[in-house]
């Protein structure tokens, strides 16, 4: 999955947070839905203007950001 085709960061949209291209739906929001137990089907039914590939791109983006991270504050992750 090449997330760069679907995820953008524009300072004029949500203060530059990574979002699904041509939307105001942030990667953070998608990750939050999934973390709270939403299924792909629930997300797509609630937001029909995004696709399964957009959700996968958000996950691929998050995975790459975590892989490239040099230091993760464990105390924040545990809190």
C-alpha cells in the first residue's frame, strides 16, 4: 500500500494533520475509530466518501511513522 497517494498534510486543513486526500478526515481519527472497535464496514457506512484503501493507507502511514520513530515515550503509551 502506497499511502503517499492517499494521505496528505496541508497546513490549511486541520492545522496540517495528516488527512485522507480531499477530505478533512484525519489519520488520527481513523486510528481512533479502529482502536475503539469500529470495523471497516462501520467506518465506510458512516463515511461513504472514503474507501477501504483510504483506511489501509492511514494504517500504512501510521506504521511507517512508528517504524521511523527513534524514541517512543513509553510512559505516555502506558498512561
